[in-house]
């Protein structure tokens, strides 16, 4: 049974930091590209960051470049999202997702999804 379980969300003041975790099971995590998404106005989910199966290729949306990183530990079947200098626009539920074809920024390309973890940034 495929599972992606996010954790690490919470409330933080603007300028603060959080690290999200996505623990995977039930599939070959090390063979899948992974991504983080969040809802956005007019969209079900917008792309935040993605990484190839081995972390060799990484994409970020422009608004998080320089603030977020997306490391992964294939030995632990875990994906991370390290978020720094958070602002109110980062407030959202963050979802991790997996897909087998290669790194992607389109949520429609992802096959497996977690339930999400809430991040709230207060000013």
C-alpha cells in the first residue's frame, strides 16, 4: 500500500523557519521523482519544488528560490522541504507527491499524494 505521510507543519512568525517531512512507503522511493505542492487562488495545487530520483536535478518556483530547499534521503525513504524566511504568502497546506517518469512541475504528472501538512505564517 502506497503511503506518503507529511509532518512538520505548524505556526511560525514571519521571517522564521520550518522543515517539512514526507515519509514514503509501499513503493520504490529511490526510483521516483518527488515534489511539494500547495493550494493557490484559482488552482487546486501550485508547484513549490521538485527533485529528481537522486536529487541531481531540482526545480523551485520563483517565489521560494533562495529560501526553500528540497533535500531527500533515499536510505530513509524521506523527502524534506526546508523553508526559511517565511512570509504570510507561504501559508498553506503543503502536499508531497511522487511520480515515476522524471522531475516535473505539473501536478497532473504525479501519481501518489500525501494528505498534507498545514503551515501558518503570522506577521
